C-alpha cells in the first residue's frame, strides 16, 4: 500500500511555498539550501528529510499541478528555482530556451541504477542526455469501472461514442486531452497540421456535453468513489486506483497513446551545482528510489527497484507496460509557436462555459 500522505505531513516535513517568496536563498544560517520545484505528491517527504539529515542541505520545496503551471511559475522569475522536475515536452522547451544547465552524471555514485532504456527514451527531448535525469515514466490510457461499462475497453472510442454520457472524465491538461483525440483519429499526437488539429477540436467539442469533468489529480479519487464510468488517466494513478477499488481496470487503447517521461533538470539559476548533483544522485540511490516508488506508485526508472518488485507488480501493465503497447506510443514533443498558439486558442474555446 502506498505511503502517500497529505498536507498535514507535508507541512511538517517541507518548507512551504510562502518561504520562497523572497527568492532563492543559496545559504542560510544552517548551511546550504536548494530550491526545488516538482509536481504535487511526487516525492516522498521523508526522503527530503533524509537528504537534509545526511548532507546538511536544506530543501525549499514547491509543487505545481501541470507542466504548463510549472513553466509559467518558473518563467515568471519570482522564484529562482535550483532544480525542477517536469514532463518531456516541457523539458525540451526549457532546453531550447537555455534554461537548464548540463548535468555531469558521470560523477554520480548511483547512476548505474537508472536503466539505459530510460535515457534512450529521453533522447526524444534531450538528444545527448546532457540536461535531464529520468525520474518516473508511464503511459496515458483509460481507467474504467467494469460494473459500469459493456465488456473490456480497448479503444478511445468509448470516450466519444455517447454510450457513457455524463460518465466521462477527461484530463484538465491541453496536451493530454488533444493527444486522446488525435490518436483516436489516427494522427500523431505531435502533429502540426492545422487540418488534423481542427478535426481533433471538432471531436472534443462534440464530446463536451458527455464530459462530467476535466480533472487532473482528482481523477483517481472520483473513479475510486465510482462517480464515473471511464476516465483518461496516467498509468501510475490507474495502478493506485485499482489498489483501492478492484472494479477498476486500466487499458492503453489500440489506436496508441503517449509514453511520457518526467525528468529532473538543474536550472540556469543554480550556482551550487555540487549540491544539486548530490540531490540528483541521492534520488538514484536504491533505497531512496524505493521510498519514492512506494510513495507514488508510478513506473520507476530505477532498475534496482524494478528487480525487487513482486511478480504481480511486474505483470501489471500499468506499472510495466508491455513492449507491444509501447510500440504504439509516442513521446510528446515541444510544438512550434504557431501550433502552440493554435492549440491554446482551441483549448480556451473548449474550456469556455
């Protein structure tokens, strides 16, 4: 069972975001400090405490909900973050903009625990593996309640055919919502063709009356509570949802989907690379990676942790996607500005009341 806990524990273990308002303090009376930006519930607070106890380096920690939220907050410059963890296409954008420093993983004591395949995956956004360290990975698919649907689900069609009107949950994330429509239509999720994007927009607009809600972190809870029949979800959340409610099953549709990779980067603001690399190497350590895996229950890049998984975990497609599933998946790429602007316009139209 996962160890993830809520705000009460976080408040005691992590310096809250308000402490960051004055900018990125590089040193305090107690010693070195790193300012870290990550997704919500994406790092075990006990691991943060352990790092500080072992190194004396204090972690100032802040969380974001989506890659876009994280990027906007980071680019505002209000806080000079030292390290951040975000998604593949957003990391590609940050690299292109010169926002990340190179990481010397050759100096890491525990880098051998990170599987080579994940560095290969990461080459789609970091071609020479210079700027990022893989963290967690997985797929996007459909979580469905076996008691509420007709048979097994194997297609994105279940979201669009009207059979479950009012019982559909979509992701409140532009790229995740459009990738569903694009793959269903037979297009690449990285298309820049205006006509293909218009087809995806028309499909999502036609679907909108059937959508109960557009959510991110709340998807798992809503499905566990049996408040919907089908939902677009990240694979790790699907695994956790099944842990709470065995009626819930996960499927990556036959039309293909997204293979996502979240990774760490060191920002241009960081002037203590030694401390930053200590933190990243710490995350590669088997016991720490095990802690984070048990806290998050997403697919880990740490092969040492994978080797120690139970047979049941290794056979679960939400944790270890089969190769035939990955063959039909794509990694999201950063799109050109014209395409991004068009998608932003479409997203505003879709989300308008």
